[in-house]
């Protein structure tokens, strides 16, 4: 069995990738089925992976 601290550390490891996955899925679905405001939602949601990479690079450069 996993202890509470192991479960907490697993959540910390996989939280960001799961959030990026969710944003990407929302963006893809919005791009396929929505028009007008859905286009803005898709652009915003699909920029999440790019923003995560830029943020990680900037953080690592320090």
C-alpha cells in the first residue's frame, strides 16, 4: 500500500500534466464544435502546453 506522503508526491508530479491534458482536450473539442467565442476558448486552451514550456524554460534559466 502507498502511504499518504507517496500519494501526495504522486499528485504533485502528475498534477500539471493532467491539467495540460484537460486544457488541450477542451481546446480541441471547442475548436471542432464551437464557433465565435468557442474559437477564443480553443486558442486559449491550446496555448496551455506552449505556456507551460515557456514557463519551465524561464524557471530553469534562473
